[in-house]
C-alpha cells in the first residue's frame, strides 16, 4: 500500500521528524520506516495508526455514500458546444476581472 507509506512520510515531515526519530518513537528501526515510505513494505492498518500517532496525527476513516455527480457534471460540460463553453469562460474571466478591480479600488480608498 503505497498510500500508507505516503501518509507516514507526509506525517513525519509535517512533524519535523527524521526517519530515525520516528523509528525511536514507534519502537522500530529506521530501515523499516524507509522500506515502508518507499513502498517496499505495506503497513497494516494498526501499524499505520501507530506511526501516525507517533508523529502527532490521527487517521480518520469513515464510509460515505459514493457520489458520482462530478462525472455527470463533466459530461454535461462536454455535451455543451465549444462556442458556448468559451462564452461562459469569457464571462467568468470578465466577472473575476471586475471583482479584482473592485477589490483593489476598495483597498486603495
């Protein structure tokens, strides 16, 4: 599970720990941390929780209903003629430019 190794590496870095320091806190070896972070070994869920806790983090896991609405929204955009999409984009750019000008005007005065 490369994901597990990536989570451990990110938590370790955010905590400002070296692999050696994390290994000491978790009661393992630096080489075990290196193997895990490189994806050569997969942590169990319990090991992952223990290592993240040693870094001062916790892993929150929950089940959510699958939502594929983004897929349908993307398809709706793709079904829109290119000219209409470009017009919408131009309108959006215009709106953001106007908002930026207003923000700068309020900031200046």
